[in-house]
C-alpha cells in the first residue's frame, strides 16, 4: 500500500450470527469479558442474518474526532464503549507492530478509524447481533490493517467486544473455551467440527419479536451471577458435563443427543434467569408455545426430529435435519399460525450450515 495523506484505506466484510447450544451466561472478569463457563455454538453461515461492516481510515479524517462507529445509520458514542475501545486498541497495537517491523508500510495505526455497520436483522432482540456485530468489526479492521492473526487469535480480540462474538469468527461447530489464565490469553474460540461434518443440519429461526430486549445480555448475566442460587451449580457441574456430551454428539452426528442437550441447556439457562433477583423473563407465551410444539412433534414422531433453543430474548431457533424439513416446517406453520410472511417484519428463514465466513467475500 502506498498513498498520500488524502488516501482513504477501506475494507468491508460480513459476519453471520451464531446460536449457542451450550449457553455462555456469566462473566468471571467483566473488564476482559472472561466467561464463567465454556460454551458451544453453531455458526449460521448460510442464514440471512448478518452484520455488514466497513472499516476505513485516513490521515485526512479529523484527528480531533478520534475513531467513530455508526450502527444502523445511528452514530454511536464510541468513547463510552470500553469494550469497542479495547478491541480497537488491540487491533491498532498489532498494526503498529507490523509498521515497526516494516518502515515502508503506511502508518495506518496513527489514522482515525471510521466504522460503519448495518445489521440486516433486529439489533439487541436476542438474535445474536452483538456476536455478528463484533465479529464483523474485528474482521473488517484486521483486514484493513492486513493483520496476519489467525481466526482464533482474532477471536480473543472479538471476545472483549462481546463474548459470543468470538464464536462468529469461525464457521460450523465452535467452542469458546473458558480458559483459566487471569489475562484471558487462553479464553478463545476453537473449531469443534466444520459445517461440512454434518451437512444436513438446519436451523429455523422464529422471529417472535423484533423489539429491543428490556435487559441487555451484559446486564442480565451480571445480575444472574450476583443473585441466583441456582447459578453456581450450572457453572460447576451442569455445563462441564454437557460440553463433553455435546462435543461427543457432534462428532458422532447423534441428533438425539445433540437435541436433548441443546433443549436442556436452553431451559437451564432460562431457569437461572427466572432465579435471578429480581427475575428476568426473556421468553414469552409464543416462546413457550414453540417449546410445546417441539415436544409434541418429537412425541408424535416417536423420535427426536427437532430441538429448540432461546438466547436472551423470546425468539426461537429450531435445529433439525434436512430429512425432517417438511414435518418440522409444516408443523410450525400450523402450530404457531405462521403464514408465509412469518412473524414480525422477518420471514422465518431457513438456514443451512455451510463453510466458514470468508473475510474477503
Ligand atoms: P443481542 O441479543 O442482539 O446480541 P446484546 O444485548 O447482546 O443483544 O447486544 C446488543 C448490542 O450489541 C447493541 O446495543 C450494540 O451495542 C452491539 N452491536 C449490535 N450489532 C452491532 C454491530 N453490527 N456492530 C457493532 N456493535 C453492534
Ligand atoms: C444468551 O455475548 O451478548 O446469547 O459478552 O456481555 O456482550 P456480552 O454478552 P453476549 O451474551 C450472549 C448470551 C447468550 C448465550 C450465548 O450466545 O452463548
Ligand atoms: Co449478544
């Protein structure tokens, strides 16, 4: 790269959402964003739910303004967002190291950054916007700075923006290993299996509400951590056993085991929310109707053909296998009175799971 002081350097990327089957809920370190437990998710690479982010920098941008972030056309106050600042500081430090080693590189690390991001799905509604958003932000700036860091190394940076974001830097089945180091150096995402390992896995997203949640994830999990007497047993025994069970289920492509662990972990997470003081309710009547529909469908089928999971919001994600698509989609349309337009402003989208995100796509 070469340029004069008017040159604008730019890079764009998209990142998909990921939906956890073993939930992250609770921080052992709020500053570094270190979790109380490991978690595991599926990256919905083929879904329509994505953050699209463009990062640019130039010596001609007003230095006094510093870095800026525009989200869904609204300027954000980046100076009060310690977590965004932490991501940008780490990315800049990596760029500076490159510039120190190679004096002919343009000094991008000294230029103000402009980051512009759009989510094509509801933000802060329990559909993992923070995951797609911070994964896209980190990837866009890393590409702009031409950083050599691997997805796992970048996941450590994205984790500081939003914990779940570390898992959206990889495709397929991804574990976020809690780690034990105080500085968070071993708290990062690792691929459990690529999407191609289980190519017939599907996810149906039921958008029950696209409204912004009352209790943001960060606040909710801090409150649960402080006040729920159920929470310690989730961290010490429930989740560790399920992580092993889930990794085995994925390796063996055992949908029955995958589904039971997924549903039980969603229920256990929401039980700790109800056990929080004052209680937090993320699910609503429609969410509970979806839970009943899944159990009814599995009972009627005489086998497990689908599994529900809910993040911190009322929207259901239903995992199933392609062979059962007609039964699962058909029953959902009927059970939840879904017409072809779906709920809210979004059509229920069927996502097949393929490949990792391509940063340069
Ligand atoms: P969700 O369930 O959607 O992940 P959270 O409460 O975890 O909701 O996080 C929502 C917050 O994540 C937003 O208020 C915003 O600060 C941040 N966020 C969402 N999308 C983006 C994005 N594309 N780029 C940067 N930050 C984002
Ligand atoms: C229920 O990653 O959004 O979706 O780290 O505070 O930004 P912060 O929280 P966030 O929490 C996600 C919680 C969850 C479960 C999960 O994705 O594992
Ligand atoms: Co989130």
